[in-house]
C-alpha cells in the first residue's frame, strides 16, 4: 500500500516506537508514590519539556501550561466548554472538534472567509467590535486539514486583543510541518495532537497561558493539575514527546522534503491532467497537502478505486465516518457542490518518494480517463 493520507494520521516515528517498546512492560501509574510510579511521572514530565521545546515555551514553563489529553479533539473541547457563557468567533472551515461543540453551545458567531480560503480579518474585526459580550474567544486554526491553507493567526490575535477577546488556535495540522511559536503568535491556547506528527494515537495536548483559570470537562482523580482527570496514557504521551523532539531537530529538512515531493506531484498532475484544479496553490500552505478538484468525477469512487489499486488517499470532504459530504471548507470558499464532491486530498510525508508519486499519478490517470 502506498500511503498518501498523512493528514489523517502518520506513522509513529522509529524513536517513539523504540521508546514505547521499552516502556510497554512497566506498569507505570504516574500518581503512585513508589519507584515505578515516580518513573512514570518523570516520563510524562520529560514529554512535557519536549513539547514545550517544540512550541517555543521551554524557557517560560512557569508562564505556560501544557495539559495532556487523549486527543486534539479533547483539548479543543476543553477550551470551547470554558467559553460556554461567552461568544465564540470562528470560520466555517474549522475542524469538527471546534465547529460541533460551538454549534451545540449555540454561541458561535461565524466569521466570513475570503475566496482564497483565508479568514476575512475585516469581518472578524467588525463582528468583534459589534459584540457586547464580555467573554469572547476567537478560534482560528493554524492550517486547514483539507486544503493545507495557513491562516493569519498572529494578525487575528492582534485584532482579538484589541477587542478584549482571547484567542485559541488549533495547531493540529501545523505541528511537524511548519514552525509553531506559541509566544510569537501571541495566542492564549493551542491544541496539538500526537498522531499527526509521529507520536501515534492516544495523546494530545492543550497549551495555554497559566494565568488563565480553566475548568475541567472531566472530573476525577485530579491528574494534570485537576484539569484532566484520568490516569495518564504514559506510552502515548512519551511517544508524543519523543516525536516532538524529533520534529524540533528535523523540521527544516522534513519541510523541504515534503515540499519537493508535493510540488513534484502538483506540477506533474497539472501536466498530465489539465482539467484538474489544485485548491489554494497561489496561497501559503503547509508543505505536504494537495487538494485536487476533479470536476465531473465523484471523489468517493476515486478513493475506492485507488484503494483497490493500493493507494491510500482521502476524499477532501470525508468526515469521520469516511463518507463524502459537503465540505464546509470548500463551501466557505465558494466552490460548487459538483466541485466539492470531486475533491480528493493527497497528503505526503517527508518519507514519501518520487517513485511513489509517479506510481500514484499513473494509477490516478488510468482511473480518471
Ligand atoms: N484539528 C484538525 C485540524 C485536525 O485535522 C484533526 C484531525 O484530523 C483534529 C483537530 C482532531 O485531532 P484528534 O484526531 O487528535 O482528535
């Protein structure tokens, strides 16, 4: 199988795998007082430092807090639930881990999106200026999971500050692909997810300014300074920490490799199939993502046909059930239903080879006649 679906999840990094292997046989509950328990505690504290290093808060660990969760979804839900009595400002292209809980709370003010896929900052400012709510949150993802388009989070943070709003950024698709500097972005909260950058599934984290008082959404034994009760997933947290350290060391090289492969794919694709379109090609994107519009064709059929030929890609608008729906991201950019239904996403890793891309293009061409 040639795997080209790295935005959905990616392989565990070999160093994380080695670490998991090593820890697997030890019954470590970090809350236990005995030696094995204390070892577990030191494993998760090391992971916290590694993540802090990657996100640029290692030297200020007193001012910033990292809370481990089971997923990116959970980390974002903690933030959203803490603004249940406020007003949330977000675009339609946010991941369902933001859009669903805000929909459920009924307190979201939808911010317009420009046709190039970027949030409309003027609309954000206008909506914030009209808001009479005291407690406001802007939630803006670093990069979109479907298109890869990078959002102007720093500029949005500036506007948020002007109107006394806090700002959260879902950095799940950014980590391991572009540098993420929490302090430089001037945000209050960031969400990350281990399985998107080589840590395997089962751990995510919420990073936030420590002065912000946060209420838990899960109550119990008081782990993670009472913000996230439940015995910590030591293996997944350790694997995420190790993956963060590897990202920190190799980010520039990885990004270069991903970009070369992705650009090769796009050039060859447009040469071979001039009827296809690539979303956001003129705008800054994370270096591994290509969203292809293939008008007149049905994405679901393409994904299944490619699967049968041994290629893993996803439809651009696949929701968690894997079914093709209407992509809120593409809708917000003004694409037609026909275009949305034809969208397929190819997301490469730094390990993807030119040979794999050539094979993919050949198979895609054969199916797409
Ligand atoms: N945010 C974005 C942008 C994502 O792409 C995803 C996963 O696809 C998530 C959040 C959810 O992360 P997790 O799978 O860790 O819940």
